[in-house]
C-alpha cells in the first residue's frame, strides 16, 4: 500500500493530526463523519457539525440532555455540552462519544462502571472516561464499553465481558486493531490482517486459539474479514468477498444460514455477496450492501427486519424502501439507517420512542368526521354523511371493507351510510344506525357480532333483534347496547360475567341485563361492563376491581361506591372512569401504568380522583391509559405511554400517572377523544382526526408505512430536520468523481467500489469505504486528494494536487 501511494502521488506528506475525522486542510476546522447508533431502546445520531442528538428511552439519562432529566423523548434532543464529537455509540442504558481531541465522554447508567470515570453514579450529562486521550472510536455493550485508540490498541471499562472495573484498562495483547465491538457476552476486535480476536464468553466468541499471556482468543477460520460486529448472543463478520459469516446463538435465525441451530463455528449468511458493513443486536442482524440497500435476518417480533411483516426470518430479507444507505445500526428491537441524503430512517419497536417519529400525524382523507373510536389495533370514524371509515389491523375483517388486508389509510365500510356512532372492540367494530338498528363486523369467535353465529365477517351484519338502540359499546370479546327504553342488552363472551348473567355461558344473540331498566349510557370494557343510570349513579358487573366495589355477586350489576353525580362513563381494558357533573374525573380498577390518574400505581376498587382535571366534558379509557376532553378543547391524558399514546412528546414514555396535556395537534380544539389499546385519536374542530401512539399495524391512519418498514426520524428540538450532512455542488464534482472511481478500480482491496457516490461535509467531498478507509478532496484553495485510514495510522495523508490524479485517471 505504501509503495502504491508513493508511486501514485509522487510524494508522501504525513500530517501529524491524530483524529479519525476528515480535517479541513489549512485551518483548524474539522468535520465529523455523520453516523447513527441504536441502543437497546434509544438511538443517537452524530451530525457533521459534531453535535449529537438522541431519542427514545431515558430511564437512566442515556439521552444526555441534562436539564431534561430522565424524561423519555420520542423526538431527538441535543446532548448537553457536546459540539465537537467524532463518534457516538449507544448501549443498553448508557451512551459514549469520542471528542475531536481523542477523549471519551459517557452518560447514562453507571451501575457497573460503564461511564469509565471511576465511579458508579449515573449521570444525565456527559462525564469524561478517565485517562483516555487518543481514542478514535468507541463501542458500548450491555454494561461496559471499549475504545479503540490511535495506536490501534483497545481499552475497556465496566462490565465489558469480562468485567474490568470503572476505570479504563488496556486489553493485553490486542494490537493492530481496526475496529472494536462490545456486547453483553463478548467483545471482539477486527485486526488489520483480517483476523478477529474476541474475549468474554467462550461460546459466543466462536472457535478459538488462546494466545499465551493475552486476554483474547483468535477466532479460527476467519482471516479475510473487513468488518465485524458483536451482538447480544452472536457475532458476524463481512468478508473481503462481500459475504457474511456469523456464529453463536441462532434460536431466532440470527445467524442467517436458514436454520435455527446454534453454531460454535462461523456459518455463511445465505445469499449475501456484496456486504460492506454488518450490525448485530440481541436477536437480529443486518448487512449494508454496496448498492445502498439493507438486508436483515433473525427475530422480527417488532418489525425490526423492516420487510413489512412480523415474521422471523433465518435468511436475509430486504428492508423495504431503503436504497441509498450509508450505514445501518441494530438496537434491541429496532433498526436505523443513515441515508446518503443525511436523513435517518428507523423501523421496529417504538415502546420508548426509539424510532424518533412519534409526533401526532393527521389521518389521511378524513376531514368531516363527527365521531371516532379506537380499538385494539384499528381505528374508525363516522362521517357527517353517515359513512364509516376504518383503518389499521384487519386480520379478522374489522375494517369492514370486505377484505382482510391491513391498511394505513382509511377505507369505507361496505353498506353503511346511515350511521350515527361507531365503536371499536378488540378486533371487531359496531355501528349504531339512525334507524335504531346495530351492525357489526370483524372477529366473532365469541358471538360478539350478535348475529347468532361465531363466524368472522369482513362485511357488516345486523345484530339480531335490536331496532331501538341509542348507542352500542364494543369491548374485548363482548358487546352491549343501550335501548331507548333504558334497558341494556349484551352478547358475546361471558367468561368473567361481563354479560351480567349467572354462569359463564356466552350469548350469540342480545339478552337483557337483569336489574337495569333506567340506563342512560353503557360502556363495555375488556372483561367488564358499566352502565350510567338516570339517577347519576354507576353500576358495573364482570371482572374484579374494574367494577368498583368489594364483594357481592360479580355476575349482577352493583353500585360503584362514591359515585353519585356522574354524567358519562368509559370502561377500559381493566379500569373504568366516570366523568362527574362538576367536570372532575374519577377512576377505579387496574393501575399498574397509572391509568387512574391519581399519581400512583396501586390498583384501587374505590374511585380515585384524577389530578388536576376539573373541567372535563368527555372521558375515554383505553388499554392502560386514559384521556379527557376539557371544556377548552384541550385534551389531557395519563397512564401507559410506551407507544406515545398520551400525545405528549415531553412526557415520560414509561408511566406518567398524572395527566399531561396533549401536544402536536396544531393548536386545534378537540371535539372528541378515543383511546385504543396502545394508541389514541382526537377528533378536532372542523372534522379532521389526529392519532398518536403505536402504529405497528397502521392504526394511526397516516398513510405512511407502519414501523414494520422504515419511517423518517423527525428532527424536533435538536438537529433541525436531523439532516446529518449537507449536500452542495462544487465545480470539482466531475474531477472528484473521476478520481474516486479510478482509485476504486486501481486498488479495490482498499477502496471496494462504493456505488453510493461522493458526499459533502464542511468543505470536503469524500467517500467512505469498508475497513475504515477514506478518500477526500478539499473544495477551497488548491484541491488536494487526501487519504485517512489504517494505512496511515489514522493520520491524514496528503497525496498531492488533485490535478495530478485527474491526468492519471484520464489515461
């Protein structure tokens, strides 16, 4: 390589600038290489400016935003005090960054010393890892981290397989390292000769030869690796040929060889021949291909493989909609890619906002709604013309359009044009018609459609014997209707006495609830039912604490204690809420997620007053969260927020038990609110609908791909549009492209063809290649060609005027 460069450039000028960033020649300015790193449930991105933004879980301060405390964020927030980073790595609940001078700073959890500062106290802001001054990259594992230094050695700290303590220590015998990757059970280093050295758990480290007096093992059979990544229970390498080999656990197919058998020896990932990078998470892995596309394999429970399904795959599958990726990173249950444009796209789990796109979005093609409802994983709206539209999950036909195809956009329910209200159950839907009849569609395994059968249907069927319904309420597996006479009739499942009758036998047709003859409202929950009576009291029956009383016969209606002035009720999955005449809200039942609103997490059979709610006009109880519409048109929500269903990007995405104000609805006033299992929809003044929360099955109705496929990260309060690099044209583009393409042909073993083309950051055109090689050309002053990488010991190497290479490339 040295001979080639000497002949090629005809002069060899080594600039002593120890950094892994591309430097601006002739000045002290520099630019970081943009990158994105996915942790277990959070994600961080480094921009060319050197600033870092993170989003997702912040339970231990791993977002590093200091003043923001430990509040989880579904949108990117800036890491406090960092303006000159050159690398970032996200772990389980901590994050580390390399600063331009070679120091390392970390933030988040520190119970195992993973911040490297000699202590064990967590930090909401970056703290310096002790004694490191020449780092060029960093990797964060389960509870530890490792840094690669400019002399190609490695230092580790925390519980980094094996544990080394809270101060960085050198890994004995490891040298000539090109990259290091830390994980739960093992840490591995890619060596300049193409071999891989690992330490930690023997099985996950692969077949090995011990080196006397050293801390590491050399993986046997690997001598031509150009990239490497260690995951939770497996390790993968990219070979010089472009193939991928993996070893370790394989229960979910994360080795990519078409089997589920664990392997102590490296096996070939099926069908990959042009990989340039690999990333490995707990139970899935992904490869970046030279074409800019991405392939993933392994566990797909949350859609982390990005192919639009949730089916696991033991062979690589192509990520939908990604064709210009520069880098890919896999987290606990999600994956993100940095695109050539500088944008970031993520897919998979979003329980803590790790996809970074949880702002409420408008439901497409709905602009004249007069009522809304949210079910298990679908949503519906009744329009002012009596038509019903539904969107989301449709495996049982619950969207009512005659198909069983999921959709992210509203579809019209077949044969319903005179509806006055709609209600969504777990996997089915019912509509009250202006004639007093009721029609239902979707899942019917317990007879919840009320048509005398247990056959599912994707088109509406009439509920038998009902012609005077005022309203209808769909629950988990049962349904109840309020009749104009004040009677309540229920049908469907009765395993918890939710139909209000003795015994557990269900009804395929509507039957009267004994003892209820003066109801003015009814609400069916997960396994219970409640009715609001004309005297403003509430009676409930069915499962446990959700019925608001102790003792008695759960199969018969009983009065909820302490409620005497209710004007509305709503039954959720395991809790119930009542709206009182003074605007207050009182809730009872399950409270593990704070869904009762009383600033605690203890279940209560007695009503609990929701904090700060004194002017509500409507209430909706969902799976484990609750929302209230206020007289001002404001919406306030509380309880579970794993999917962002509380409509508040600044609220904790874990368990905010006190009500928070819904944001992101453009200042519009709400007319109604509907809570589903893990999502919420708000009907706005004017007839538009906005939804927030889990979108895994399209239940938000935005028309965009669900989190099974890549969606853009929203750059809010951090890096503008989170464009990690700028693109600008210069007069040098033609010459730069000519020389870079020629270099790839002249020395493919170092500059494997990069079909993604050249990028521009802060005064430089550059291309990145596998194994840490860079070529760059400055666009100010006299253009020179520069090299950066392992051949120059990660020093910037000036190869000479670009004009010389243009002549060579033209020959």
